[in-house]
C-alpha cells in the first residue's frame, strides 16, 4: 500500500486564482495584476490579495500570467451547439484569427445544465483564461454570464439577438434578415409560408420569428399558427418540424427554417414525400453554413458571416485585454453589428401556377 503523502505541488495546484479572488474580495484580473507585480493596484487591495495568496498557499499557474500581455493571452471558448456545421465554421474563424494574433484558444465543451455551464467557466478561469468567447447558445446563458461577471474577465457573446451590458456582442440584425427572406418568398408569389422556429432559449430565434411575422403583416397576410412549428436548431428537430408541416391537409408552398440544418432536414422530408424542390415546395434557411451547398438543390439562405464573426470576437477580446492591462480597470462592452446577405440558390422558386417575372 502506498502511504506517500500528496506532494506540496499537488496541494498548491488545488487552489485556483478564482479561490484567491473570492477570499480577497476582488476579481481574478486584480489577483493576476498583483501576482505579476503590476503597479496599478491600490496598496490595500495588494495587501488583501497577498494575504489570500499566503493563506491559501497559492502558486500561480504560468498560464494565469496571460493577462500580462494580450499577445500571450489564453482565450477560453465555451461551446454547446447542436449544429456541427455552424460550430465548424465558427472554430475555423476563431483558430485562424488566434494564430494570426498569437493567442491561444482553450476549448471547453459543456452540457446544457446550470452546474455544467458554471463549472466550465470556473475551469477556464483556473486554467488562466484572460477572456472568454461565447458562441450560441451559450451567448445568452444567464448562468455563464453571471459566473463571468463574478470573474470580471472580458467576454464576447457571438450571434446573440441583442446587445447587453455584461459582454461585448457580435451579431447581425436577425429581424431585418428574416424579414428580407420572407419578403423574397412573398415576391416569388408564396402566400402559405411555413416557418420552423429556432430554439426558444435564444433571442435570435425570437428576432427571426419577428422578422417573418412583420413581413407577413406588411403584406396584409394573417399569420397562421398551423404554419409555425417549433424547432431547436438541430437537424433532428428540423425533420420533426417538416414532417408536421408536410403532413397537414393544406400544405405550405414554401418553408422558411431558422437555420440551415433544419432547412436541409425539410428538404430531406420533402424528397421522401415525392415533392419536387422548388417546383412543389420552396425551402430556405439561415446562416449559409457548409450544409447549404452540400445538399441538392443548394439552399437559398441568409449568409451570416460566422467565420468572420468569430474572427471579430477574437480581436475584441484582444483589445479588451490590452485595455485592462493599460488602464488597470474593466473594459467597456462593445456592440458590433455585422452585415448579412441574402443568397439566392436553387431551393426557392415561384409556386405552381405562378409565372415568375424575369429579373429586370
């Protein structure tokens, strides 16, 4: 039987920068500034932090020194996204920009539970993250944002439906984009337009639904609840929603899905039912991820520049870290609006019986 006592190094490793911050009543960034010997800390605060470091026998992880310079920073990225296509494009942008700016990305996957989300934040903080990026759906998780507010780390929420005071935001105008897509279908001659909603826990879903309803109202068309079916941004939920829409007595002539995964699922269900696209049914999506051009016919969709949005998020985090280092305080949240584009492909056309006018 091994009776060796745990090494002091292991014991010290059990204490994190977050533990020290909580004991001293300051943010982890303040602890980092004290540990790194920076001068822009009040004497009383420095004394409290050093006392906490001594009491807890804290030995800083070298990674925790990332706040000393943005170029060497470690940036946490927490993800929990049902769309593999969206996540892939997001990671490509984040990793490319991280390489360009010489920062390190720490990926942390978490389940959609309060405990798991808070634990993910604490793990990144303990590992020395200097800032955190939140792609959807975690961009609007109250548990994640609350935990990050406690740490004081710079945070960027990507593809959130609204700007906030807790984190910088990178997003498009989801309402305007969905309104434009619905108007496009109306211009083609469609009047029965099915709508597959996004996950109810995301503001972007509500904004896209708002854009759809606004366009119908402006066209003098009363929204039909039977044409609006709940989805959850996953391919599986798109199959279920499309099955509901295409099993009704009166079929829609078009389906607008709140993301490309669900739109691709709707195309699959339509093919299985022997419907021609776009002859019998038009299907359009949102995001313009890889799946939009990997199916037949290729999807008409809203291009949300996911890769570019991830790159912008990295840049905002780096700027925030530099601000914290230079000013010795918190950085102010930034609201960054990105341009979307309606991409017309083969999955949308005029409904049967309507001759589409040639483009002028």
